[in-house]
C-alpha cells in the first residue's frame, strides 16, 4: 500500500493490497478498498465516504481521479473514474466502465459493464441512462473540497464543523500541487 501521509483514514476503514492513494484524500467510516486481484489508484482530494466499496478484478484495475466524491454505500468495481466526478449514494459502477470527467452519477444508478460515459454527463436509473451535457463539475469540485476541509478537522481531533466555518475555509481553499 502506498498511502500519502496527508490522507485521512477513519479507524474503521479497511484497505489492503496493491493500493495507491494520493494527497489530501479522505477515507471515511467502514469504507472498504480491496486491491487484492489488481491495482487500485485514487487521485488527489478524493473522498470515499461511509460504507463505499472499491474493488478490482484480475482483468481490470480500478482508477479514480482527482476531486472525486464516492458517496455513502457506492460500489466501484474494476472501473475507471475521471476527475471531478460525483458518484451518488448507493450507485454501482461495474467492470470495464469508464466515467468521463465532470460527470454526475445519480443516487442508486447502475453503470453496466464496459459502459463509456462521456465527460460532463448525468447518469440516472437502472440501468443507467446517460444524459450528455448535464454534469456539474464546479458543484462536484466544491463537494470534494468540503470533504477535504472536514477531513482536516478530523485529523486535528475535531469531529464537526459549523456551516459558517466550512464555507469560510472552502472560500480560502487553494489546491496543493
């Protein structure tokens, strides 16, 4: 495992195998990242929320870009996720799927095997229906920044933040290279 020292990892998160996690990420309660069959790479400022599962397969690694939000109870299996992507609560992304930058995957959506989702899309439903041009990359990046800010509070021993302080810290945010 290659976990950058700036990463916040909740004590109940489970991670093992051929795993690389980039700067300033956060891995929240009961998240599971299993890189036992292949490699898993997570980019910078990405948050893997409570009960999310990331796995790979013998034929497909899993790659997750920068400023990605993997919301509560998501499943990402042997897929490629671009930058500034939000995966809504309970959504599932299957083997070989490729999610373009700036895409929003709606809650409980299913992205089937080998699906190619163009950049800046919205995916809704089961199976996932792709709506071009409806992604929200600015909103997605702001959400990822909010989890970065919150993770710094947790790392400092605090487990909450007021909305006012959160917004102030988000306004002053500048990504480290």
